[in-house]
C-alpha cells in the first residue's frame, strides 16, 4: 500500500511518485521541480488510482499547454461506435485529455471502456449523467443522489471531474442582479441553478463540498472547479456573475488543497480579445495560481460553423497570458453534436493555439519541431516536411493534388521558388529561367 492518497499529499511529504517522474521526463524538468509545483498547487497531475492505462500529464505553470477533447452521446445521437472513433482521432493527434460528456441513458459501459483504453486523462461532468444514471427527474434528485454519481465516476477511473460548486446563493444573487443577454450557458450550471430555484436549497456541491472532497481524495481525482456562470456571449464577459463565482472558486481551491485534493479552475467562455489577458491574471490571482482550464475563449459570436477558429484565436491569447489547459471547440459548436471531421478540425485548431502559446511563453523545447521544419524547408525536403507536420497526411494531399513539374518546388512558385533561387545562388549556381523551359 502506498504512503499517500493523492499526488498532492505525496508532494507535500517530499515523495516523488512515478507519475511525477513521467511528467518531468515529458516536460524537460527534474522530478523535484514537478514535486514542488504539485505541493503548492501550481501543477496538477490528474491520475485516478483506477486508471491503469494512463500516461501521466502535468497541467500548470511552466509546462506545455495541454488540450482536451469533448465527446459523448446525447438523446439525438446515441452511437457509441462513432464516439470511440472520435477517441481514436483524439489519441492520434495528441490530445492529452478526453472528456466524456454523455448525457443520455446508462453511460458507464462506454466510460469504463474509455478508461481501459485511453492513455490520455479522462474527465467527466457528473451533473450531466445524474438524470440518466439515477433515472430520476431533476426535482426528485437529492443532494445524496448527486454524491452517488460522483462516487460512481471516481470508482470507474475518471481522472478529473468538473464540479460546479461555485454557483452558490451569493453568486446567484450577483447573476440575478446584473442582467445578462445570454443568462446561463453552462449545461451543468443551468441544471444546478434550476434545482436550486425549484427546491429552495443551496447548491449541493457547495453545501456538501467536504463530502465531495472525501470521494475525490479516496481515488486521487482532480477537481475541475466548473464555471457555471461563464459568459455565453462577448457582451456578458467579465460581469458580476462571472467574477462573483470566480471569488467563490478561489476559496474552494484552498479548501481542496487543505485536503490534498488537486485542483484546476475553469474559465470563460466568450470574451473580446482585449479582455482575455486581464481575465487570465485575475483568475491566477484570485485562485492562488491554480492551473487554469479555459473553453476558448471565443472572441466573436457571429461565426457559427467556424467557432474552432474563433476559439483558437482566443485560446492562443489566453494560453500565452497564463492559461494552462485548452478545451477544444469544433466547427459544430452551437449547432449540433460534432462528427468525426468536426472533431479533427477542433483538435488541430486547439493544438495550433496551444503550440503557438508555448512558443510565446518560452516553454522548453517548444520550438524544436518548428526549427526542424525550417531545416526541411530550407533543403526543400518534402518527405521530411510531411514527417514533421502535425497532420502530415493533409500536407501531402495538398502538395500532391497539384504536383509541380520539379519536385524541388511546389506548384505555387514553380522554378521561381525563393528558397530554390537563394539556395542555387549560395551554391554558386546560375539562375536561368528562359533556358530551362
């Protein structure tokens, strides 16, 4: 039996765990550096004791920006085979986390298969699963019922859970007082708000927060403190509801750390570009430098069908300004459940944002592949370029769709390729176009 319950407890005791060593190797850090960051909560390593296939990842300050892929069934789309194809896509393109957001029927079979198969971290939102798991209508669910779902997910091996504990009565008062255009757009947050208003009770995840922590500590599940009052349009960003909830999340972060439960804090949402950097700093200050997990932010509201791009723009700014974990957004956002192609587009867009931010932040070795690509382009070595590219198959498909007469160029510039021209001159060769026709 190990000497600690959670990664944070081990770190506080000065114990370097196997997971800390794995993260240190991936991040070009020493195990001692990772241990110190976990001990103070600036890095978390979500790793449920029952997730045996996990390849541990660290999330937090000084580490690579990680990305999450959402998937799962709904009442209108119930094909688990398709969802498993999305899992394969996420793993192929290097997503570090997968969240099962299924909200219909008995979801535990799929989740157990996911945990068994996936080396990526697995996350859930127990609130989504409550109605199907318990087979009760919302008004009939008790606080104890909600805790049963949390325990079930923990037992199944989920590494992190989004728990909307911050939308308590104080935060709701601020939300109700400061009118919004979009009100509440968080699915879990809206269900809790409805339950609170219909029953007259406090948020059960807030009222019984210590019992939630009991479960999470037992299985070493990281709590991802959900932002139920995140802005759902740019006009609602940084309003009283969002900030009031953030203040509650800061207090809940410290309470979790006191129990050695690792924490991430979730953030907006929709937000104009000029507000993003300030929001990242505010979150880090109020939540004591806990790792920050953001959805987007989406920087405009009028591009449905292209929200993977509006999200990647905001995500790059957010991560460069301090966010540690990006939740992908697909072209289907606001429109329908994403298909396999939507998932791919969302993953690539999110990876672009994360990688661009890591370069800007000076994360160790972030530029290595970019420098390798520059070398390959300098040599006009197409095979090497396809090998280095994150999506080499697509790059090859584009190149070969309109093949050049000379493979040392592409069909855009042909023999007038700037790289080819400069290389020839520096090699002492003469550049002639007319005689080469």
